[in-house]
């Protein structure tokens, strides 16, 4: 081996040793930061003054809760701590996150930071996402509460952030350009910060969006039943209001009567088939040829029960007003026709359940909005 080769070998070993030493030093510094309480960010002038949190060291007599950088770091820390330390600090806050939007109908990108994210970054994300023209939700991981929560202001202590972009709604599917805009936004925000952006593949997200949109088009059904006056006659507003209120329908400010379940969710509604909405001050003078009862199928829990209840109310209206029960094409409906509608509803509800999106669930309400 020549002197040159020996010299290069020594130089290479020196470089490798230097890299290992540097990495060890960086890891040690990171662990020290993780073991300290994070300092609260400065007040954000754009959002008003922030009341700084009080000291969390033992000087105040308060128990200290170490920050959480993320699920993996917290789990490791939990195993490393002694039983005595856990008893002194009391029970740990639950690491179970709050309910997050359903990832199955969202494009989910995440920013992971080693320390508390600057308020300027949180505010920039929130401002940009609000103008996306798409339903976007921003969640932050509060290391003190050890839970994800909706971002409501930039003065919260977040060490990670998640952006949820809904893939489909009743306006259609998300576009590639919109997803690319979100990814660019997140990467720009992390470029000059000690943070990592994790963004799923856009091609795969678009495939999911198209599949989900096709499914939604198949099951997005609104059932309409009409109660129509006899030829040459009209329905009077005072009679309609009396029947509606006795049946449990309530007049909504939007100008429709609404039937709600015990949880306050809409089962079905009654609308004027003519252009004039129902207004309390106008009902005494209002007349109409027909009213329409509407059931929003994918947004209604226990849809068959809701449909049966709507049918009972419609029949009561038709009988009391000497009117005719019709479908949305004004064709007279009998029990046989109503049963065909029930069978169609059963097919829709089974398809939604098999897809993992039960009708009336929070996921379904978000999709069909």
C-alpha cells in the first residue's frame, strides 16, 4: 500500500469519526430540548395580546408536565421514566387524540416540528387554507394536553399540524391543482423551519377522489313526496301550519318546516312547491297548489324509519286537506309505489354501509354537504 493510499485511508477514518461525533452531539442536544418545558411563543400582534402561561418549574410549586413532540417520542419517554417519577407527577394526560376528520374522505398532510411551531407559521397556514376554495381543516397537536385539536388561533402550543382537504362534496371532487397548492404551501412553510412535511402521493389521492365521487353520485338521492290540492282548489297556509305543528314539524327561518329527531338532526322537511317560502307573518294569507316533503337520503340516520314517518305525515296531510299524495312528478302514489321507494332506499343504505360510510354519520354529512 502506497503512502498516498495510507494517507487517504487515515483521512477517511477521520471524516467518518467526525460525522459520528457530530450526529451524537446533535442527538444529545435534541434530547435536552425534549426534556425541557417549551417556552410559550411570543404574542401574535395580528391576533391580539396573548396572556403568557405561568411558570411550570418547581419554583412555583406546580407540577411539571413535559412536552410531547409526537406519539413516538411520548411512548419512548413513557417507557424511560421511572415509576417514582410518574407517581410524583400524577397521572399523565391521555395520549388518545380527539376525534379527527375521517381520513378516508380527506387528503391528509402533516407538518412535524421538533419544538413549538411559530405563531407566524400557524397563522400563515390558516390564512392560506381559508382561501383555498375547498373545505380544509387545520388541526394542531397540543403537547401539553397530548391531543389533536382544531386550530382556532395561532397562540396555541403546537408541535405538529395536520391539514385535512376533503376529497369530495356535493360540488364535486377536489382538483389536482388544489392538492398541489396545499402541498406547496406546507413545504414553503417548513423550508426555513426545523420541521418536516409529510404529504401523501397526489396521484393516489386523485384516484381515491374519483372513486369516491363516483360512489357519491350513485347514492346521492333526495326522496320527494308531494301533497297536491284537488283540481281547482288550493291549500291554505293556516291549515298547513296547524297540521305541521300538530305533526311535530317546526318552522325554520329558511322558510321550510322541519321534522327533527331527538338529537335535533333533520329527518325530513316540508317546502312550498311554489316559489314563496313559508314565513310566519305570511302564512295567514298564503295559498299554494302543493307542498313537498323531502328526505335527504345519505344524510339521514335510520332512513327507512324516517321515510315511514314522512309517509304517515303525508297521508295525514292528504286526508285532512282532501288532497292527493303524489311523487315528485305529480303522479299519484299508492302503497305499492311507496314500497318500491323503500326497496330503493334499502339498496342505497346497504351500499353506504358496505362502503364504511353509514347514512347520517358524520362522514356522510361532510361528504353530502
